[in-house]
């Protein structure tokens, strides 16, 4: 009896560890020879934001991309997105919007699990999010290795923040919104850049509002181009980049990446 219980306990522990390895906080980083570093950027109004920066191998100056994480904070997967951008010649920065909000003033990696991180995300002050993103935008432009071209892309919660940031900073080159809700319609008049939407076929919670967004953006005289990717669901880029993704999920992610790189090169 005790022997059986011991075996059962070992099985449970193994299953738990396997689940941790598959959690958003534990997705493996891809192998890369690019330069990566953590930076601590002061925010003009108050406070600071810690961010992860990836530099490309380049002979000249590169354009920049701000990558805004999902509602679980700055995970390893988001850092792989930055690295992939670096592999294609862009300097990428991933601000940790949970800077100072974790236990003992920590950031995303200080939370015990991703559910706690998610709860903290939804307590953030929108204006402070904007200030942190502006600080990152200015930081990228201040680097001697970059141009003044800064694009923004984000996922889920970060997709919504991408759309919202476009209403707050007329200087950004473009906003690429992955399966995130749109900005408030009365703020769309402030948008000065094109907004591109990336949505999964099986994500009607978000997709059901695309037509309204198209209408509001058209009324405001702004450019908005949404594309729905066949076979994709909410979070389809992350899902499609995983090793166990189905062929249709991989295709959705590959097609979205092709579009991202095409837009950045324009």
C-alpha cells in the first residue's frame, strides 16, 4: 500500500513539473548569438521600467520594435519574439509592465504563478502604462545604433495596449495588434499611424468587434487593416510557434510573421 502511494506521489510530482515547464513563465528561449541585455529606464513623471533588449547583427542603424507582453507579464515566449525580430535586423525592446508590482517590488519573475501576475496586470494605471511606453520609445531613439523609426506590437492585453498607445503617441511608425481589443472610439482621432490587426479564426470574443472597429476607424479617417488567420485561436502566434503546434496553427503563425516582417520593411 505504501509502495503504491510512493509511486503515485512520484507520478504527481513529475506531472506537476511537466506542467511548470509548459507554463507561460517557463517556455524555453531559443538559442541565439545576438546580444541581449536588461535595462532600467527612468520614467519622466516618476518611477522606472525594466526592459529586455535584443540587438541585431548589423552594419548600420536599425529600426526598433516595442513588444508588449500578454496579460501574464514578460514571459520567456515574449523574449523569443524579440529575438526573432533581432534575427531579422530589428532592435527589439520588451518592457516589463509589472516592474515594481511584484512581491518585494519585483517584476514578472517575482510572482509565484502567472495567475497572480495576471491579477496585477489588471490593476495597472493606464496612464502609467502610456508613460512607460513613451519612456521606452525615447530610449530606443536615443541609442546610437538605431533610427527614429519605432513600431509597436503586442499580444492579447499587450495588443489592446498597442492600439491604445497609438492614440497617445503620434510619432510611432505603426501599431501591430495581435488579438487585442481596440482603443476607445473617441480616442481614434488621435491616431497618426497605420494600425494592423492580427486575429485568429476561432476567437470571436475579439473578432465580433472588428467590424465596429473598422467603422469607427473609417469615420475617424484612420487606416486599419485587420486579417483573420485560418485555424488560429486566441494566442495563435504563441501557439503556432510551439513545437507541438498543428500544421494549420503553424501556418497561421508563419503567415502572421511574414506579414509582420513585410510591414516592418516598408
